[in-house]
């Protein structure tokens, strides 16, 4: 049993335009102390998959089936009062935009202490001391002074560190980070990624990292799930994934990066590999491979049936009838 | 030598107390693509706005095709605007939501009285084809297009008058990787076919490495280093450029984890009150006494076209005598 | 906690203007409250436009049947002078409609250009307009209406002028606010960078894009003006007897609340229904008209 087991998760939303199939039959697991990247382009379902765990999806319109087990406990059917205990204490979330996630009218110290007092029943003084420790943990210099400051007095990178401090305040088992460095500059991003690495090493926190950036995945994740049109296209340990991508979509994403074209050699008419066409509408759920229309190695059988995830290596799964041969480099 | 298409001399732009651009000079030759790189708050977008006179420079001169346009009235500026156009970052706010695609792209043609409305249709159709859009798109409204398609419309609008200079402000950073690849390919193709010069403003090093002939790196309103792309990436001279390059995410786990990242301390200082001396000294791992008082000028140690604004670039000309153990090779 | 979920649907909608309108209508039709508003407003318009042609003369007096309760001959009863209440309600609707629409139109015609220019020329015009708006807001509406009635005499014209003036600040503020937001849009920068003249930018780029909020404002302003007209007429500052207005009818009704409550109930009910209808419609339009909602 893993720390977190997601089995056959399917999530849809009822909208005015019809039923949106956001996530379809996704299964994945997360081990203790593991950093798992959910990777893909906008609308691929990576955020919806992750936010299903703390049940942070709009309850009225969400249709969710499948199973999500944390330490063997089923979360999808847990009554809301108990779920509130899970949220924040066992599973916590860091959002992309640190400015809108912090309350502008309270000091950062107060906001960290509030979480501690609610979930851990700490006294005022103890919560305050713990807040200083937490800020130190996420690499904020002079934490004893910083806890008296308001969010607007901090830079974007510092605010994101405060958000991480709040998220790990109750030592959660699982930390979900939704594009945590996308709004940050590269020189700041490197430091924030180090904070996540450090949290995993020191506290053993398991982290689900939602990102569109393969560079971030390569830098920090242990394992990655590449998602396309609501389904997992490929799943592998990161070294393996980058060394031997099997799904044509994964390969396409890697080749589309400017860095890949530059690495391929200087001069001449350098071109990036394009993925032609567009993502299919999430309103439809055809019984064929969703990537078929854009796929360079698509064949007739891709239209006849939908490929399911097949094991190609010890921990390497891909959902493709015609995976790239091992010799093919990104 | 040919007259440069754009020459900026000692450009200063202050918004009240904020020193967005503080003494910046650069030139762009015919058919040249200059990548202007910087993080948020570096003032890179302000440079683009000053070139197009979307904002009035505080001081300095801007010369377009040999003509000083810094103080031209709006009316006198109008005919010159035929030759300079802009591509914006946000595909959702850069097109008038009430105009059809045809109207959007034909506006420049009609405004500059290049042709009459009846004839414009054909030209618009040809231009749309050039940017890879079908002519059926002409009657659509922007919200019916995807982000990538809108960015193509933005390109068509900027290029329909065959300008000499295009200012592109983060034109691909709002797009998904696969879409970004096709838009970048398109920009390089069009640039080669039409031969326009380009000021390409971005925070993304890999993008400019892919398409720029020359790079200028900005920090807090000033250029700290500039040079031919390959040379600058192979041997960055300024400590900030070195840090920036080392922090950029690399989509290769082995390289991402083995490389030595230069982690910069602290935050970017406020442009309200930039540090005295070298502006980078508050975060520079190599800073010494002189850096806190003397602002280094852009100099190339080999008198080539790859100058950097750092005292350590030209040790013999350093304001204080040699400081042992401090070299740029670290 | 911030709402983490804006689920991007990503479907690209395509269509001719006619299809777009159909889609808009489909979306509107599915909402029960705005549809109720639409029905109420349609009923009100019908009453105001067609009603007076069908019902009898609202001024003719019948002393044989004063203060008669609702009956077959007089479905809504008669008033103290034996006039048919239904006929007076229908004519009153026409007065209400005139007051509501004309005053709103007046405020829009005067306020939109001021708001456009103030928002666009922030440096020199905006502070001036801002002070003027403050002064207008600080001026008690009733005092102004009394003054106006004293000068030009109590009449529908006076009511329309006073109500239009009272709505002016709101229109200017909304327009100005929209202009400030739209001015920051890249498509306006693109037009400026391309050398477009200010007038062109204002009329083709800015004005069409602030139409949505202004239409919504109009649907809010009309019911306010209907109540305003009723208030002024009730106080004797507006429409003068014998011309029927819902406000005038209420003035009379208050003397007979014990003996003929229907005299107060009908105009009161209709003022409430008309106001409610416009407000519900306005809310629905606000949701549907925003082009960013992807329609």
C-alpha cells in the first residue's frame, strides 16, 4: 500500500455547454517522501486530478467516481467535517498565485499561527514560536522580524515561501503544489524549488507537483505522470522518462522546447518540433486515442480503440499502441 | 555600415519615483533580432513602450531609421508608425473583442491609407495565410480563437504593413509549450522571409537563445551585459548573467541535478531606491567594496562586441587595486 | 482561501453573428430569474404601450360609482371621482415608462461622453469631472427637484430633467471606470502604436467595449427612475392631476386606505413588479452580455 492511492479517478463537470470530461480513469500512487510531478499543458486535467484529493473542486457541479485512499482511508466518501481535518493537516495545498492566497490585512505571522492554533491547538506563544521556526525552515532570513510584516511588504518569492510555510505548518503527509514557481523569476524559482527538496529531505513530506514546465520536472521530481486530454499518457521515474520517452506526446513536448533545438546544434535554419493541431474538446469522450489526430506515429488501430497504460519497464507505463523505440532520443 | 534601424541612447524613464529604465543604450541593425532579457521589474517592457512612444521617455533619445523621434508630436509620429509595430504578450487582451479578425488585421492598412477597404480583404487573407491561419477565420471574433491562433492574428496585424522593426513583448510566454513551438517557428520564418528587425523582449533565456542574433541582459533598468548570442551563452561575463543562466530550468534530469547553481541571495531591490554603485552588488556573490560605490560601465575586456558592466571584467582597470581571489571564473 | 478552480473548458466556439445571438438567447433562456424579469418587463411595456388604447378614458368621471370595489365593469375598481382605476393604471404605466426611459436616455446621452473623455484624458479633464460628480452627489436630490419644479413648474418634463440629472453621476462613474480598465488593454496600446487618432480609439475601441455595463446600468436606472417619478408625483412635484401617474394615484389613495384599499394596492403592486422586472432582467443581462464569458 502506498501513502496515497488514486484508482480509476474520473472527474467531470456539469456546465452550460454540457458535461466536461476533465479527468478520465486516472490511477496513480504516491510513496512517502516522493516528489511526483503531474505534467501537461492547460486543460489536460493535472490540476483537477490533484485537487480531487483534498476535495477542492466545486461540489455542486463536480461528478467524481473512483477511489482516493490516503493511508488506506477512502477520502471520496469521507463526511465533510472529517474531511476538514484531513485538509490542511494531512493534505495541504500551495497555489500558484501567492498574492491572492494570503490575506492582505493580517501579518504573515498571524496567518501561520492561525493555522497552528486551529489544527494543533497550540497556545498563542507556542504558535508564534513555531511560526518563526517555519519561516526559517522555508529559508526566509530574519524570520523573527518577518512574522510582523504584511504580505504586501514581501516580494513574490518570499510570499510563496510564506505560503509553503503555512502549508507545512501541521506537517502534512501530502503537499500539493500547483505551479508554485510559475509566477516567479528564474533566479527566485531555483530557491523555492530548493525549499521543496529540503522539506522532503528533512520532513519526509510527499509532494505532488503540478507543472507545465519540463525543466522543473527534470530538476526536482522523482517520478512524473504526463497527462493529455484528461488521461495519463505516460508514467515513469524522471531519469527514465527523459532518457527514454515512449509516448509520442511526451516526445513531442520535449522536442518542442527551445532548449532542445539549441542543444541539437547551432546555426542553420533551426526549427522547433511542432505538435500540429489542437487539444480535442473536453466535451467529447471518443473511444479512440485522444492524441491520434496530432500524432506522428498514429495508425488505424489508434482509431479503433483507446490504448490503455501498458508496462514497458519496472516503473515505466505508457498508453500508446506504437510507442517510440528505445533508440529514439528526445 | 548601414544605419541601424533602431538606436536608443541613454534612455531614462521614471514613473514618479520608480526608475524603470535608468540610462540604457542599444542599437538594432537591419534584419537583426535583439533579445532583451530581464526578470520582472528590470524595465525591459518599458523600453519597448518607449520605442513605440506608448509612454514618453524622461530623457535620452530614440532614433528610428536615422530619425530622432524622441520629441516628435503625435501627428508627426504617425507616418513613422508604418515601419514599427508591436506584438503583445497576452493573447486575450491584445485583440479588440468587438472586431472581426479581418477588421483587426486590416486596421493598419486602412489607417495608413495603403489601400481601400475593398482591396484590403485580399491583402488580409494573404497575410493570414502567411501566419498559418485559414481565410475562413476572417469573419470570426477573437474569443472564437485559441490562444495560439490569437497570437498569430497579433503577428499578422503587426506585419501586414511590412514594417522595418517589430517590438515583441513576451509574445510566447502565455502559450503552452507545443503552441509556443509553432509560434516561435513562425516568427523565425517570417523574420527570415520579410527581413524585419526585431526587439524581442522576454524573461525566457531559452527562447532568445533559439532565435536572437544578439542578447542584452537587463537588471534594474540597465543593461549589464550584451553580446552575440552564442558567445554570451558560452561565456557569460557578468555575475548576474551567470546566475541567470545557471538558474534556468534544464529539461534534462542529469544535467539539472549535477550542475552548480549560483543561488542569488535576497530579492531584487526596489526600483524606487536602487542601490548605489553597481545595482547588483546587494545580491552578487563576488561583490567587494568598490561595487558599493562605483557604478561599472559596460566594457569589453577584449574590445570586442561583448561588453559587461562589472568591475571584475577588466581587473586591471578596477577602481581599487586587485582583490585577491576574486575572478569571474568561479 | 482563494477559489482554486477555474476549470478551463477550452472548447472553441465558432459561429456567425446570428448563431452567436442564438447562443446568447439560449443561455439567457435557461435562467429562471432573468426570464421572470423579461416577462415582467414585457408585461409592463405591453401595459404602457397598448393598455391605454384598450382601456377606457382615464379622466372621465362617474359620480354614480365613486370608490367602487373591483367589478366586471371596473376590474380594478374606481377612485374617489369614479374614474376607472384600470384605465388610470394603464395611462400611469405610460407616464412611468416615459419618465424611466427619457430620464435614463438623458443621463446616458450626457454622461457617456463626459465619462469617456474623463477616463481617456485623465491628466487634465478627469480631476475636473471628478469634482463636478462629487458636487452633484452632494446636492440633495429632492431640493433640486423642488427648485426645478419652482422654476419650470411641476410637470413630466421637470421630472425627467431632475431624474436624468440625478442619474448622471452614476453613468459618468461607470463609463469612466470602464474606460480606465479598457485603456490598459493591449488592443488599445496596439491602436495607439499604430497611430490611431483619439476619436477613432474612443468610438471604435473603447465605447463598444463598455456597452455591456452601460446596458446593465440602464436596466437598473429605469426602475429607480420609475420609483423617482412616483415619489415626485406623490409629493406633488411631478405629473399634475388629472393626468394619471402611479405616484399621483398613491397620493389620492392614502386618504381612502380604510374604505378603498385597492386604490393603493394596484399602483403599489405595479411599481413593485415593474421595478423587480427591470432589476431581474439587468442581473441576467450582466451575466450574459460579458463577451469574456466566452459567448
